[in-house]
C-alpha cells in the first residue's frame, strides 16, 4: 500500500501486523509537504517521532527507524529524529 495509513490508524495497523510472527516492523516513514520553509515541516516530522515513541511504549516493538526528509527538508527531519533520509535529488540532481 503505497499511500500508507492515517496516523490515527497506525496503532491498529501495528496490532494487525503482530498476528504475523515473521513480520518485524522496523519503523515509520512520512513525507512532508513540499515547501520552502523547513520550519513549516518540522511539526510533521515531530509528529511522526512522537507517534513512534507512543507505539514503542504501547506495543513493545522497537521501531528503530524513522524515514523522513528529502532533499529539500532533510535538515529539519534530522533535527526531529530521522534515522533515514531520502536525498537523491541533492546528490544526483534532477
């Protein structure tokens, strides 16, 4: 499912995944709106980090990875706790 799920449904999705012992959720991913001001996207990244913290507490699943931030906003994502950023355009152009 390429579109993901609404934040409010993430706990139920994690519960569903627990039914499959061979599936090990490793983290969460988000894409912020494309804007020039990185301060505008920080709440998106902060919200995902807070959700990950809540899900860890609730489920006991480590969820060590937070994939958030792309070429235009990776600094804000890192400041808010990203462990993975997608910066292809900054490296390869485009």
